[in-house]
């Protein structure tokens, strides 16, 4: 809109055009106030009934809550106004009226359950708290992107419609692709590996992954945002360094650039950038420490995957972000390389927040014959992956990387109870629209 002034920028003495939503109407008899809200804040518009044009007063005071309104007027200092200034209107236009019955109250006075909020995200994000979450999410993604560029990685975009899965066959969404069976991609894993063998050498991708997870939990989505990194001539240790750097860069950016949003979320006092290096525990140490907490009914033994309760017990014990390294080879995927001196131990790692896993990664098997053998061991047909394995015959450097769950990063950073609060339009067992 031409000449539009954000409410936060309206200074006494200015002639302005402000536009936004009718947040609240207060009619005190001789005087009425319309509180107009835009993305920067709110401003009071004054209607002195005896002094102003009747039509103007009628329009301004008759507007229904959440209608879109445009006001042209003069800004004056007014200590009694919520922001210390008010607009004395010359004209008021209802640009888009709102039904008087709203499915959700954007003023926040009446609370709403998460499903109602998710059904009405447009109205939900007129509230300060959800809006702050998504402003912070955008800042996290900006910071991570910038960090990857600083460490010389090139952003890539890989297909989301694919012929084969990589992260376990049962979690695939099948689709029909011109009469043939295809799938929504679970991970850019194979494509990012193919690109480290290209002239790009070091790549990252921030994009959707699709997983047909049957269960309904507060930390799983069926469509999630994966932050993937992969680098030629790197080992798992270097991948962990980059992973830690990316997460720290995200926290630093939020601390530096999102003070107002953190305050809205009530986190301004407690928000901490992780300063210490993330401890690196071996899988063996991890199960010993979990067993020592005594919080599990059954003791864990070598080869067990870590149960959720075990992860939580260990998280409380460690108290911050940490890595789990040296996993048993048998519970890591075929593309993860084993240690050269012990084939029962893999170079795979997870990076954990005390509440949950955030990252999986590792050094990759870059030797063609060993890679093909790994497929067979995992019961996968190497022939259907020939587009991938073939490139390992033409000079594939040693490489390593990781995948970081974007929503889980937002969720754990902001202490959100449910991962759905970190996605605009979550996909889960119950939810396919909006
Ligand atoms: P005015 O002479 O501006 O019309 P008033 O006090 O005679 O002011 P009232 O209708 O009696 O008008 O005001 C009702 C209430 O609104 C009073 O408590 C007053 O303090 C408050 N009020 C008046 N003007 C403003 C303003 N511009 N911003 C905030 N509160 C105001
Ligand atoms: P993994 O399957 O562990 O590893 O996924 C990596 C990270 O992505 C996030 N994530 C999810 N978040 C929400 N809902 C889901 N359903 C979901 N699934 C995964 C988690 C998880 O830690 N190819 C490997 C990565 C690699 O080795 O580079 C992979 O996909 O935060």
C-alpha cells in the first residue's frame, strides 16, 4: 500500500496512513477508541464523537473485530494511550470486514486448543506468541544457511519424488508416478552423497522429508524439515564439528536478533546459547550411564537401540546437548562406515538435546564393493540403487555428514511441548488439511 506507515513508526506530528486489523474497540460514551494492530504493534485511533464527522465516527466505531481497516490521520502525543501516541483520523476505510463470529480469538483473551489453532493458522498467527515462534524459526534457518555458506558449503535442492527409500522400507509414502510406483523422499541422503563426489564437494539442503510414521507423538511429523549437510574429505569428527557449529550459530542468532520474540515467549531471562563444547559419549558409555540412573525397568545391553525413556534419563544426567558416537554397526544404516579397526563399531553418531534426538550422521561408506555388500546385509536389492552405487565406481571421496531435524531444533530451543507448534501446517495421522 502506497505511503503506508507501520504503527511502530508513527511519530507525533506525522500525517500517516496506517493499515491493519481492528484489535479492539473501546466505546466510553463521548469518546471511542479503535486499537489498530499491524505486524509491528498496535496504535490507538481516537473518535471524539461530538467533534468529528458522523460518518467517520460511525465507520470507525462500527467495525467488527479483526476487520482490515485503513486509517489516514494525524499522529498526536497522548500519554493516556497505550503507546503514548494516537491517531486522530481524517478518514477510515474498512478494507475487508471480518465476520463477527470468529473461530479463534486473536486477542488471546479466550484461549484455544492446538487443533483449533492449527485449523485457523491465519488467525492464530495474529497472536504474538505463535508469531514469535515463526519469526524465530525463520531466523534459525537464516543463521544455519549463513553458517553453512561460511564453511564453504553449496546449497542444493534434491528431488522429493523418488524411486527408492533409504531410511527403512516401512516408513515410505507410496505415490503413483505416471502409472509407476514411486515414493515421497524420506531423506536427501543418497543425493547429497552423490553431490560430494561432484565438483561441489561440500553441500547442504534445507527441505522437506516425508515419513509414514504410524505413531502419533509430540515429536514426530509425517512431513518434517531436514537440515542436511554432507562434505567430501571429511570424517565423522569433522561432521560433528559442523553440526555443533550450526546449532550454536542458530542459538547465537536468536539471542542476538530475536530479543523481542523471546520476551513475548517469556524466555528472555532463561535463554542460553550453549557455550561449552558438546560432550561426545560413546554408545557404550551412554548405555552404562542410562543403566546407572536406575530409571529403566530393564537394563540395556550392547546392541539395543536407546528407548525414549533412556534418552530422557541420559539427557537429565548430561544436562545439555551431547553426542553419542561409536554405535553398533548393526543398528546403523548401510551407508554409514564402520571403524577400520573394528567392523562391529560404526562411525555413526547422534546429537541429542536433553529432551530428544536432534541429529543423525556419520562417516559414509565410500568404497564401492563394501557399499554394495552393505545393501545386501540390510536386505536391500543393490540393483534398484544402481543409480547411486554406480557413481562410487568413478572416484567417490571419503565423506561425512548429518541430518538435523529443523522442527526439533525450534521445539527444543523454545521449550515447545508439541512439535506441531513449530510447523505452520503440520502433517500427522489426523491432519491432511489445511
Ligand atoms: P476528551 O475531552 O478527550 O473527550 P474526556 O475525559 O472528557 O476526554 P471521556 O469520554 O469522559 O472523555 O473519557 C473517558 C475516559 O477515557 C477517561 O477515563 C479518560 O481519561 C480516557 N481518555 C480520554 N481521552 C483519552 C485518550 N486520548 N487516550 C486514552 N484515554 C483517554
Ligand atoms: P534420521 O532418520 O535420524 O537420519 O533423521 C535426521 C533427523 O531428522 C529429524 N526427523 C524428524 N523430525 C520430525 N518428525 C519426523 N518424523 C522425523 N524424522 C526425522 C530428527 C532426526 O534426528 N539420512 C540420515 C541423516 C544423515 O545421516 O545425514 C537421516 O535421515 O531430528
